[in-house]
DNA sequence: CACGATACGGAGACACTCTCCGGTTAGCAA
DNA sequence: TTGCTAACCGGAGAGTGTCTCCGTATCGTG
């Protein structure tokens, strides 16, 4: 890739990061191109879909997820405390941008999604928690079910613009349902 | 209202019902107007927002919800059986149209929504179930929390195009978390 | 320094939303 | 039955956002 192309790509990603944070995932792509100081054609050549741009914006997110799950596991506590802490963290991780919970949760189900490697990270993080909890969890629980249950809650909170304290009681219900 | 206006309104609602069923809630409104054989201006005069049209389409839905909750209560069973049956029914009720779970669940939080009277029906139905279950439920559970938890699951299933059998295991987790 | 492969960009086509205002008609009173 | 007017209609067009095409620009190598 040419140097000017790399420069433009980075400018687009940074402009998108800003736009997604302030206006959500549905921020107009032509506006993002303008903010980046490039043409719309340039944006579309680097990122053919909104989702591929979102994936690029989430570059540092993988490390953030891994750090977070490591920290949650290191803090220990009862299975309930640990799972509640992880789910709290999980909601935070996927709620960075408005519309994020719905998009990321949907991408978890889609093996053709440009975000699939990022989703793999989330899946692996869930799997570490499941391994740690072992028999404390009801039978048949997997990584994807964690994603769906908590992603559903995060989506409702995000789309309904609910206050942060709404999350905890619902996570408690799910945690108590998951543990035996 | 003039007779021709009432006829047009009915035609629009029927065209919308078809469009929402086959193409989801985001079906283009100009297309719906065309299918109804009226002008876009006519559609917008009868229904200033997509949500007000959705509300009109849901006219018979109130009766359907009341019938459903009555039936669920009449069948009895253990608290777990009753609650699972209700949640199953709840997911079916809000998933009639693609995009329905997300929209209805969001409308539950919005007192200015044109769908608020329909949502009131859902809230009341949840309240009947909560009354019936009484002390079998963990403390602090209310009608809105039912709506959020189950609405979240329904949204994830709807948006991820998950198969119907995916729903049950997740509802079981929530039910077991809600009961003491 | 020249050249060509690679990258750019923005106008415009397309899709959808929604309003405006000239035209039409239902229904009522004389 | 007729005339009148308030209520209703409808569709063109302005606005917004997506995304492609192709003439132009420039990076990087020989």
C-alpha cells in the first residue's frame, strides 16, 4: 500500500472513531469522509461496508477485551461475584458506541461478518469465564448463549436510553439463572 | 371523517400489515402508499410517523394479548411452567413483524410513543402474571423488567435470524433467575 | 527525471423520507 | 337537484444518505 493511502486510511478510521462515539454507528459515511478530508470514493475503497469500518475502528478493542477478562479472572471471588463482574464489563465493552450492542451481538451470529475476528475475541473471553466457573454453571451453557443473553440486555438498555443502574438488576437475574 | 378518507385509511393499514409482515418494519412508506393505491401525502396525513402506522396495524393485537394471558393463567401448572409458557407466548406476540421485538421493547420505555396504549396492554398482562406468581418471584421484579429481559432475548433472536428452538434455553435461564 | 501503476475524489444516480399546494370530491343546505 | 365549501387527495420535488464511475493526481521505482 502506498504511503498516502495508508495516511488516508488512518485519517478515516480516526474520523469514524469520533463520529461513532458522538453520533452512533449510523453516522453518515459521507460526513465521515468529509471529516477525514478525503472523498467518499476513497472511504468506500478502503472500507466497502460500514461494518468493515467499524471493525477497523475496533482495532485496539481486542487487547481491551483480553485485558478485561484477565482482570476479572484475577480478582476471583465467588462464582456469582465473578460472573456479575464479567457481565458488567461485557456490557461496557460492547456499549462503547450507540448501536454497538445490537451490531456486535448480531455479528456474533454471522461468520461472514467483517467483525468476526473481533467477535472471536469476545467468544474466547466468554469461554475463559465458562472454563473457570465449570460445574457452577447450569449444563448446556456456551459462549454464544452468554453473548445472546447479555447482548440482549445491553441492546435494550442502549436503544431505550436507560440509565446505567438499570443494567445490574437484570444481569443479576441472568447470573442467578445461569448458576446452579 | 369523510367516507373516502376512512376507506383510504383502511387500505393503508392493510397494505402496511402486508408490507410489515413480508419486509419488516423498515418497509418504505412510499411503497406502502403505492400498494394501498393512495398518494404519499395521503399516507402521511393519516399517519404522521411510521410508529403511528405500526400502532394502527396492531389494532387487533390488544385482544390477542388479553386472550393469550388469560389462557396462560387458566392452564395453571407450577410457577416455572406458567412463567415459561407466558414468556414463550410473549416472544411470539412481539415477533409478528421483523424488527417488532426491538421496536415494541423500546416503545415500552417511551411514554410519548404512539404505541403506548398497546404497550400498556403488555404491561398489564405482565402484571397479571406477576400477581399470580407472587412470592415465587424474586423481590423487586416488575412488569417493565419482564419486558426488558424477554424483549432483549426476542430482539437478539429476531435480528440474528436465529431458529425458533434457540429461544427456549434462554427463556429457561431468565425464568430460573426470576423465581426463588 | 520520467513513467505508469496505484490511489484519489466528487458529481451524480439511486433509494427513501416527507412536505406543499393546486386539484378533486363528499356531503350538506337551500 | 344543484351549488358550494370544507375536507381530502396526490405526486413532484426538496432533502438526506448511499455508493459508483471515471477523469485526474501522485507515489515510488528504474
